[in-house]
C-alpha cells in the first residue's frame, strides 16, 4: 500500500479496523499488533475502528453503517487505505473498496507484503511468491478494472476482460506449479544437508517463538553469527544454522534460527515455508523464546504452541526462554534465573530468564544446552517449580 516519491518511500496513511464477534478470546481490542504490522510494512495508522457484530456481513464484513463511519474517517484523515485485522473474502474486499474509495487489505495480505519485503535468500523469495500467488488466485473475481467483464452486443458472452482474467488465472496456475517444483528441489537439498548433520555428533537445536521475541538477537549472542536482528516484526525470514561450541568434552550444538510466528499466520504461508520450518521439525531440542515484556505474553505463548502442533513438533523437548528481562521494571524481575514450568499438555520443561541484549542469564542457558548435549536431564529432581516469576504467575 506504500506509495513512493522520486527520492524516498512515503509512508501511506491507513485506517485500522477490527471486528469483535464475541467468539475469539484473543481478539485485540487495541489493534496494537495490527498497527505494528502496518508500521513494519511502511504505513502509518492514523485512526482505529472497533466494530462489534454477531456475524460478518456477507457484502461489507462490517455492515453498511459501519462502512460509512469508516469512509468518513478515511476522508477526515486523508487516509489512502484501510487495513482489516481479520481475513476478508474477495467479494467483501471488492465491495469495501467501492464504498470506501481507497484500497483495502486484510491481515493476510499485510503479512504477505511484509514477508515479500523481508525475504533475502533465493529460497525465501520463492516461498513468499508462492504464498502470494496462492492468495492472489482467490482474488481474480472482477478484482481489477482490466479484468472486468466487458459485454458486447446481443448474444455476446464475455469479452476481452473475461479473456484477460482467464489468461491471468492460467499464468498464475503455471507459475505456482513452477514454484512448487523449484521449492521441492530446495527441500530435497535441505534434507540432504540435514541427514549429513544428523550423522554427526551435534545436538540439533532450533530457536522458535513469536515474532520480535528476540530469537535472532539470542542466536547472535550464542554463536556470534552476526545474523540480521532488529526490533521489528519478521526481521529475518531465512533459516540460519551455526555451530555452537560449549566447551571441551561437550558435543557441539547445531543451532538454527527460524522464522517467527504470529497470530493468524496465513496457512498458505506456513505451507510455503514448510522447508524452512522443517529445521524446527527435525530439531532434537527447541528453544522457545518468549518476550517477557509483552502484555500479550500468554496469547503469544499459546499461539506458538498451536503452530508447533500444526507442523507436528509439539512433542519435541523444549526449553522455555524468557527474554528481555533487562527491560522489566524492578518489581517484575525474576527471583532466580532457572526453574521449570508445565506446558498445556502437562509436560514439564525447563525455563530460563535472560537478556540476549545484555548477556544476563546466557550462562544458565549454555549450561542447559551442555546438559542436553550430554543427554542429562534438563530439570533436576530438586529444581523448584515456577518460583522465579513474581505474581501474576505467567503459566499457560
């Protein structure tokens, strides 16, 4: 949605819209995450609208009255677009654009746009293009003016617009097939690399977590890899694997940094990034990194668990890493750096509190990795349970 000047990109002004249907306990009534997504994509949120309905309106999603309210906000703020926090159907998107007079995008399209901006590797670009085309294929319903059906004289059926739409759809289908073939080849290459690593003595460990939890910063702090890290959503999309030396007599660790998860991560995006996420699937240990400062800590923790279950790795051993403790106020500092906590399935996992930025607590995490490398239990029998965090206790 971002327009461009001759010299520098111009941030587009957008209105954010969220609809509460009363069924989603994780509904974000602040729209803060959508605003952060918009900012990451290069847009400025100038207004926010919360609508409450029992069910989506088939034509306009929010209903005609709320659509007129949004239209007035668009005009009043000089907005160039509207972003919805939920998925829109192609018909709803088209109708809203006609009523509002500006471009309309949903959460899925916004995440895809960010991924397209951030992909750096050949594989990452292929994965994002595949997801975008799969999303676009459902939108070829009189979506653009050059696709609109142009009726001719009496008896005419279709016209150049309809033929153009069929051509576009055929071209998209062909490109999707090509991308799937190329990604299949990349996945086979990755499998060969993973088998080679599996034959070695290295413990395979993957960093997973909600986007912007600090995975890449932790990866750099442990391995000195210099991977790109920034305080923004989806700072890195490409999996990076480095060896981690833990000391003489201790097997090395093959540590991988993976793409971050987010609420309502588009299924097609998860599917497209299957080869990348396979690093997590093949790991012997997951380091689940959580932003200890996030007001949505519980929801983000649960969402990552849901995605891990979706890709079939919910049963992989974990260490839960509460990151960014240097940013916590004095009254919220943990009493100790290491304890254990129960996951939703009842399994106990080690939990460590640290700051990847300052280095505080990294020694405790390294010690846990030493235990894992030597096949020792991560939770000693005498370890305290969930005592390191002050009230309220952050359990799922």
